[in-house]
């Protein structure tokens, strides 16, 4: 089964307390595809400017990523610059230059329209909705959004949410979207808007999966030094959706397994700039990281007093 991703390709300027890089490959579609390509075929849709070096993404073709949906327009590629603070969680945006991404209107190649698994990365909700009008009965649609769209385009986002199966957000975005201070009450309210599966990202504290009326909490892997968190969320989504497409199974148990795969992939992403770490993985690396994650939280009840 194939997975379709619609998002951004970019060049990032990133500064952390450890190092900085003036120009590194970025964008939601790049991070997602790098991770998902380890598990399934990926159909990528994005736009770049005529300043973009296609040699920068040659590695994606080796990871089963179809580039027929990548268009090149006259102008500059989307650029973002940010600086992470000492805690490696908070960051400040130094600049955002949309370039050709500002006029991005995704059109799917005919060969993409039968994609079974769809990931709509963080773009305008109207564009996300337009993508869904171009696909033929997908099995599972996941959507990412952010506070900018939640507060700036609430009506458009509400319409698009009616068409998706899964929403990927952080805990603050849950509260903002639902208007509730309680995370779980807010999650239930969001389910009533459309998506019956909700993934709540909690950074170094892992993630929560709410599927219909069932909950699952996945811990984050203990990483001794987070080098660059940029793209971790999209890498997580790539692992999650890639695994679902590979197994072609969206029952509750497999969604839990997919969350673990996404968590493992994101743990690689933060260990280096851009996709430097994620792009060079071997299957054994992923399996070892997954085994480590599965060991977390396993507590023996031998000789334990249980009521």
C-alpha cells in the first residue's frame, strides 16, 4: 500500500545551543517521506523554487519516494530560520520566507489519486480539503495543523476535520481547538468534530492515542542529547503512517504499534541536523530502537502486592 503526503520542502537555518547550520534540507514533506520510505511507497506532493538543488533529495528516491508530485516554480524555495533555547523545547523564529510556497495549490498526478493512506501536513486547511477532493476513497486520512490555523481559519479547519480519520496535534493545540482546559474532555470534543483517532504529542513526555473510546500512552525514548528537534513531529508521522500502510491494518492494536514506530523514528531525527541521522538508517537500527521502546514501562508483578 502507498502513502500520500502533501506538505512543504524547504531550506532551514537552525541554531541550537550546540551548533548551527545556515542551510539544511527541511520541510514537512521531506521529514515525513524520509521516515515513511523505510516502510512503504511514498507519493510526495510539494513545491520548490528554481533555486532548489534536486541533488539534495536524491536519497529519497532510494527510499521508495515518488517525486512526480514535486513541482518547480520560478522563485525562491520556502525558507525558515529558528533558534532553540537551552531547554531544546522552546524556540524563536528568526525569519520565514514563503517564496513559491505562498502560492502552493497542490494538484495530484493521476497515479497518486488511488493512494490508500493520506497525510496532510501543516498547510492551510482549505488546501488540505482540496487534496481530499482529488483522491479516490482512501482507507485512512491523517491531518496535522497548528495554532495559526486553529485561531485564524476556524471555519475552514472545521470543514476539513469532517473529512479526516485522524488528527495529529500537541496538548496545547487540543485545548485551543476544543476550548476546554481538560485535555481528555477536549479530545472527546474534537472527536465529535470528525476524526475518531486523535494523536496528542507531548514532546519529551511521549504521546497519547485516543481511538474511538480507547486510550493508549506511548513514552518517549530517553535521548541523552537532543541535538536538533526540527522535523521530529513530521518524522513521527512518517513512521506512523508508513507502518500503517505497510501492514494495511487500522485496528486499535495496530494503531498502537504504529505509534511506537513513529516514536522510534522521531528519536533518530533529534540526534542530528535535518534528516542527517534518519536518512542513513538500516533496518536493524530501527528494530533495535523499537525493542528499546517496547522495554520501557514493562514492570514485573512478581512478588508485588496487588489489590
